[in-house]
C-alpha cells in the first residue's frame, strides 16, 4: 500500500514525500482510515512501529479542516499526553514535519525548564499541544491552559505513565477534557489498570495491534558475548575497533556505570556521551543531538533515560549489562532495526547475568547466537561456575529485592508532583508493572 491510497490531502502527502516515506507501516495502514473517520482507537504498539505518524498524520488532516467557530481560534484543539520530555519533543517534531505545509500551530510543553516561553506561545495560540502530565497540570492550575475545546485527545505510552507513577495526573487531565471528543489510546502493553482506563475513556474503539513485544526481536540480528565483568570494558573497545559501527547506543544499568563507560571510551579516544536522570534536560538533549548528528559515536544510556529515544537509522545497540527484566531487553534492542532497517544488538553476559539471558530467551522464543570469536571469551565452564556462584549468593535472584536494574531512581521527568507511593518507593511499583507480560504475547 502507498500513502496515496489513504485519502490524505496534498499538503500532507507532500510532507511525507519530503520525509522520504512512501509506504505506511502496518500500524499506519490500520489506524489512519479509522482516525480520519473520527473513530476512537486503541493501539497496542510500541515506539519503532511508526505509531507517532499513525496518529499525527490523520490528526493534522482532521484539524486542517476549516473550523467555523472563530471564538475557538486560540483554543487548543488537540492534546497529546506523553510520559517523557524526550518523547514529547519527538512527537512535536513529527507534527512539525508532517504538518509543514499546513497552517496549524503546535507546541510542546514539559517540566524542568522555565515556563515563560511556553506560556508566551500559549498566549499566541496553539492548535496542537504535546505535553507531559506534570507541566500540563501545573499550567492548567495557573490558568494558562484550558482544555474545553479539545476535539482530539491522544494518550501515548499509557503503560509507561503507569510505570512512572503519572497515572493519577493523567486521570486529572482527562477529567478536564470535554466529554465529546475523539480519543486515541496507545500502549505497548495492556496491564489490567491500563485496560480499565482504556475501557473508561474510549467509545467503541477500533483496536489495532502490531508487533507484540516478543516478536520485534526476530528482525534484529542478535549476538551474545560471554565475558567476565572485568573484561567488558576491553571487549567494548575491541568491538568498537570495527569502523563499520558508525554509532552505537550502549545500555548500562546505572548512572554511575554509564559515566564510567563514557570515561573509558573517551580515554581510548572514542567520542562518547552519557544520558541519564542526573543530567540536566539541556545536557541530555545536547547529547542526543550530537549522537543523531553522528558527532558523538557512542551514546551510553540507562533504561529510563533511553525511553522513547528515536534515532533514525540506528544500526547498533550494545547491552553492556543484561537487564533482569526480559521485556526491557526487547525494548532496548527495539531501538535499532526500525522502520524496516536492519539492526544489530550485541549483548555482554557474565556469570551473574546468565539467568537473565535464560529469561530473555524464554520471552523472545529463540536462542541468541553466541559469538566466541573474541579475545575475552569466557569458557562455558567459567560462565556456569559464575552463574552457580551468583545463585548461591542469591545475587541474581529476583526475590532479593535489590535487583541491580533498579539502582537508577525514577527521575521526575515531567516535572510532575510525586503522588504518594510514586517517589522513593516508585522503583518497586515500576518494577512490578514492568514485569507484566503484554496481553498479546
Ligand atoms: P515511532 O514508532 O513513531 O517512534 O517511529 C519510528 C521511526 O520510524 C521514526 O523514526 C519515524 O520517522 C519512522 N517512520 C514512521 N513512519 C514511517 C514510514 N511510513 N516510512 C518510513 N519511516 C517511517
């Protein structure tokens, strides 16, 4: 199918052409016609499927129709609520790209930065508002934003809103929306609480489901490197001698760990930057921009900071440490191999992480091929001995509570006020919810 067959208006088709898009992705093919008909939609899809364009394109078309009521000239006609600043920025960039030939005004707002520029833009008038929940509520409470004229509401990454403790804020926002509206609801997984929320806010939704989490892994070339913890640094440097690896996103478990990897890489003459919750919004955005422009070869990220990072043509993901939550592995490697491009995911696994690898392979339903041809290869015997030792110490046991991946505290990415239970203890909540299997797998 081609975009021309989706009844899209010329200014949008032209913009898509500029973007180099010719064929809609499956979620776009399924969603665009229904959204154009004004239907509610429940989309079970994660980033990397083209879901942003799946809602942005038809929304732009609907909103570009003449709006008779001049009183609502300055009113916000569409609201997109998304959990992180990075996602919010990327969504607004999508509206900008696909809507470049339309006279619609869009704005992105998020916390952690001054509000003046945002309130000034609101004052001038905004048709499409992309927001994180905390800053949105904040500006609503200050009287800068009124949602009474919203015609289309998008809730993006609903399950992550839940994971990050934003669900109460989301519900507060929903309560201020007009009852008559079109609602588009996206979530990668459908835990019970999210399903209930979807049932409450959607009216006869069209259901669209693409690439369940366990199958995204299939199109990405994956390799495991068994290596001791101490040799990981040298293995990374060894792998990066391969100049065909133009850029790579390296996943570390902790903020401290990512800083250390960056230090090691810089020492070896490799341009690297880290993004994690301790970095300022500006520093993170700068690192991301440098990485996208390929002036920084290696971006080291923790899972939370990397959420929603959208880098076109990212060919390599390296798991310096394996995550203890198997779905996280799929989300990580899903950063590569997007929109039909090929991708490679290399994972380092030491004895302690062998158990995590077993869980991952169970989830994705395949054995990840092991690369033995490297100078730091760990023998199977040493690996299993390490695994047994970790087990004996209870190190890799999920029930011990102190699971390594949770060392990074939940950053308050949207600037939202923490609700009881979502602060320091948020880690537990995050962890529990994250382990829920997607309804589709
Ligand atoms: P998303 O799932 O919205 O994060 O999109 C993933 C990536 O796919 C983004 O980098 C988009 O720019 C790209 N993309 C979305 N739709 C298409 C398309 N129809 N053709 C080519 N690339 C696309």
